[in-house]
């Protein structure tokens, strides 16, 4: 949630800040703003409701040569999207941008109101700015005031703070919200996400929770909130410009859907060994003996990551005989009085590696002594650093808010973990070989779907784009695909979509079917084919407008039948999911929506 940027150096700050905010807009696009200054000149504060494009237009009308500044693109939590609630917030000589939630802001606001502070916005962030200003009155420098303020707040934050009396520094801090510092030659950058720094510097410092930094033209000084000095560890940023550009596609969502053969290849490279009938994940820090003793797997995620966990759990169950699996929604698990079976291992799944609920579950599981393994895409992210072991997906930057390529690779990586378990335990060697062989050809099979169904789907989407309701159904390994498919449609098209296990139709959902609905029915030509077809016939009897996604060559009684030709068996659901992604994308485009930045959503959910 929310994107933070900052710059101090010799170049014009406005241009850099706006360019960085454009790259971070997927984190929130309710409002945007920057403040810049230079020397003793009056700061230039520019804020606007809406997207960064509106801010860019405003900057064009108020150009400066200022060389220091901070900026923000907002996903609203406290206070409606508006100019007055936009960041940066300004109190006295203090300017602040904030990502997170200050939980005790009402108490602090009451205290500060007693000291004649009047608040102009509805945000918790302005209260933090006022608190820093209040403490600054008696503090020798800004760093001391910020440190004192953060000791008084409860909640999550990533912040960048300017004091107009000293324009030669920017103070940054984090607790639960990501911040990255880019170190250049005579200049320093600040960002919530590494993508904002690409092309400016490849030397970065990842802030950890409880750390506070002083940014100057000469780099970064770092300390804890208890004022203990820390060494600055500079790491190399492995990301290029191509990863954050559309490369000829109309939308990042389309680009990322079509990148899946390449992203899968990157995920599987060096990990799937078909000649050896084996697959492995380096970085788990688990021996074969430890794997043999695993009796229970807890998979934790939110949204698409959760559905990836559900999908993979079906595959892992096929591979292992003595392992139970629970797949948990992180936002629920963290507040439950849950039990952890003996010999458990946790798989923590997150594209961004910053999801607040997932991170909270990770911390609780570690507190209970559970070995936690990460399945993460974002290198250097908080979850990636906090787990006991884990793997990076290597799918590249995902700019579109709706996750696509990460889902496919998350399922693949989790399935490899299942193969490792089965191999260590000596179970189901035939299934191990079959899954390994299918993983090896999965990228090329996805490419076939993109080539064939990518050409078919636009006309199909046109026929269903005017519906406002949809029902997705699937059995067995296709049920998670139904859930993820419905989610994608909801996210980008704003069509109300429900997903159900097909066998549950008669237990309530079939009552929904009327002319206002279309249905997406997944049918695989396997031992459940007849049962799945029976569900389809039940819907047809009641006037269904069914889109059937299937791998069969048999006659299927659907209004629209999308046939996927594949060599896969076990992993066929992943191909059906690609079709679902294409369908959601083209329906949303047909309805005229912003598919990369859907309303009310943000890419990285760093608040509860």
C-alpha cells in the first residue's frame, strides 16, 4: 500500500520524484503529491486527488530547480481520497510521507490538540507529522525528534521526513512497511519498492524493522530506534528497465500473462531434473532426514497466494502418503487460537514478500518453533529475509495489481517441495516421475495455450462482457482454479463472481442461475469427467450461459467450449488458469476498465 519516494542530490528533484511515483503507482492511486526544496528557498508543495498523471500535469505548471524532495502515491486508509488528505503532510517546518497505519493516532491527536495543533486532514499520517513537529521544538535535530515520535506511536510505518530548516537531509524509518535506499554518486534515493530505483542506481540498502536512517547527498547513516549505530550494508539490485516496461503490450497485465512461459522457465531452471526423475529447491535449509520427519504442512498466504497454496496442496497430497496439509488465509490465521501439529513445516507464500498479514503469521509460527520456508518473488523483501529458508520465484517484476505469473510459479515451486518430500520419504515414485516430466514441459504447454486461446478469447469475451454476475465451478484440482479465476474476474472487470466446488451446486449455488449470470465450468477428461458433465447439464437445464474450459475432444454441452490441447495430465489445471486469466483480461478491456490499476486495490498490502 502507498508508494514513497525521495531524492537528495544535484539533479532536479521534481522530475525524478514523478518518474519514481509512476513506477510505484500500482501501490495506490487515490492521490499523489511531492514537496521539493533547495537551500533557504520556500518549499514547493504539490498535491492532487487521482493518479500520478494529474500530479505530473501540476508539476509542469510549477517547475523548480529544487534538488531535494519527497513524494507519495496514496492508497486511502484513514480519510477519503482527496487533495486535503494527500501526502506529503505539512505541519510547521515538517513535511512527511507515510505508508502504514498509526493505530493510536486518535490518542495522539487529542494530546496534540491540547498544544494548539489544528488538523487539516482526516489522516493518521498528519498526526505523526504534528508529533514530530512538537518534539522538534525541544530536540537538537530532526533525527532525535523522529526517533522520539516513533517511540510513542503504535502501528506500522514507512516514512520519509523533511525539515525545511535543514534541507540537506531526509530522515527515513520503517516498521512493517518496506523502504529501500538507493546509493548513487553524490545522490541518494528513497523508495518503497526497488522498481522505482531501476535506471538510477543498482546499489541499495534494505531497511529492516526498527531502523532509522539519515539520508544525505553522500549516502546513508543508519541506527536503531534505540539510537544504536548500525553498519550500512549495500547490496546490488538485480532488475533492469525491461522488467518495468510494457514492451509493446497495451497493459502490464497482458504482458505478465504472456510472460508466463519465460517466468516459469526461470522458476524451474536448475530445479527440475527430468533425466534424474527428480526436482529440488535450493535454499530450503532442510536435509533429507528433516524432510522425512515432516508430518504436516501449513501453507499461508493471502489472495492469489492463498489460492496458489490451495492448488498446490492437491498436488502435494497426490505425491505424499503420510503428510497432512492445511492451507490458511493469513488474515484469519493470525487471530485464531490455532494448534500446530508435531513435525510441522510452514510454507509462507507471497509475491511481494511484504504482505502484513502473512508476515504476522510468519512471526507467530516462528515464535512457536515452526520451521518457516518462504516462496517469495521480491528479492530482499521482509519475508524473504525473515524465513528460515526458502526460494525466490525469479518471475521478474509484477507491475499489474492483479497477480498472474506469480500464481503459476508459486504452484510450481510448492509442487517441487512436494516432490522433495515424497522422494525423501520414498513414496509414490511413479507420481514423482510424472510430476517432474510435466513440470519440465509446463512452460511450452503454457505457450501453446497463449498462442491458441490467446487468439480465441477476445471474441468470446465480447459475448460475455455485458453480464454483471458469474459463477465459476470445478471439481478436485479444478476447484482452486475456479476460485482464482473468479478472483481475477472480480479484480479487473468488477463483475460479481462466485466460485464453488462443482459438487456443491445442489447445496445452494444452483439457485443463483438465471439470465443475469454466465458460468465458467472447468472439466478435465479424467475419472471425474462424467460427474463434472452432470453438473454442467444441471446448469443447462436451468438456462445456464456456460463457458466450458476443457481438455476433452468429446462433445460438451456448453454454450461456449474452449478446448485446451495438452500433453499434461496432473498440471492441466494450470493451463485452464491461463485461459481464465485471458478471459478476465479481455472482459475487463471490453468493459473499458483500467486493468493494471483496478479501483480500490493496491499491489502490496502492507496494512491490515
